[in-house]
């Protein structure tokens, strides 16, 4: 059974979170696993495809510099297998963040994404003081919808034609979890 790393310490109270901060040394594993259309097709275009080693190094440098502060590596035996992060909202929506996540295909179906979403959601509420975390999977992304349901998110509605991916309009589903102030 693979050992899951538990880091950073401020999300250590969540049972079994396979999370740690990204490191520059994650670049080869990141480039190898992220270069997969089955992953990229479900994400924003900011997640490049093809995904090169230079893309990985650039992303990890931005994480290290603090430009992308709420970004975590999902790790098995300390090796990067995916990512999960929060995009903090601003102005009157500063009480909320969008959660995003992906996992390398060889690691799908083990509950890792659900564990990651649970851990980062608890971190958002307990340590960032947020009141709402939401996700916007494409309507056809049933695996992602299932992850969110398992992590306690509620389906709030359909955002019709809310995005364009590969030149095609996409419906997005708003899933959210909230806490009382
Ligand atoms: C979505 C993703 C993160 C799921 O990762 P994972 O670690 O396999 O997820 P989990 O194992 O925690 O849970 C997946 C659930 O989806 C279910 N599932 C998988 N494929 C499915 C499908 N086609 N239809 C319905 N349910 C599906 C699984 O059975 C499982 O549910 P269960 O535990 O009730 O059986 C992964 O597939 C991925 O990286 N996809 C590409 C990127 C992406 O879509 N990111 C999210 C953008 S919003």
C-alpha cells in the first residue's frame, strides 16, 4: 500500500490528505502526467496541452514565488500524482474560492481526488476563513461531479453555455459547499 504524504502541517488534521506544497523537483512527474488530453479537456485553457517540461517548470516557479499561493501537490510516496488548488475570489466575493483539481490517469479511481478536495476544502474553511468553496465541472464530467458529491458539495444549478472548450460551447455545473460565519 502506497504511503500518502501529509504536508503542509496546517492541513494535517484532515484524515489522510495526500497533500503537500509543490516543489521544483516535481517538474518531470508533472510534465509526464499532465500531458494528457483526457485531463486537459476537462480544465481551463490555462492548463496547457501539450504540457511540456517548460510548462511544468514555469508553473512550479510561480508557485514557489508565491504567485499561486493556494496550490497543492497530490502525492503518493512523496511523488507528484496530481494537483489541487484554490482560486481566491476578490471584492465582494472575497469570502469564496473556486477549487480545481486533476490527477494523473494511472491514479484514477482510488479516491485520491476526493481526499484532496476534502482536505483543501477544510483548509479553506479552517485556515483561510472562507465561507464558500465552489467548482464548475463541465456537464459531461461525471467523475468530477461524483468527487464533489462525495466531498459534500451541493449541486446548485447549470450555467448554460458558460464556457468554450475546443471551440465548443459547454454547460458548467455549479457545485458548492458553504459554512456559517
Ligand atoms: C475527476 C478526477 C479528478 C477524479 O479523480 P479520482 O481520484 O479518480 O476520483 P475518485 O476516485 O476520488 O472518485 C471518482 C468517482 O467518480 C466515479 N466515476 C468515474 N468515472 C465516472 C463516469 N464516467 N461516470 C460516473 N461516475 C464516474 C467513480 O466511480 C468514483 O465514484 P465512487 O467512489 O462512487 O465509485 C480525474 O478523473 C481527473 O483528473 N480528471 C481530469 C481532470 C478533471 O476533470 N478535473 C476536474 C475539473 S472540474
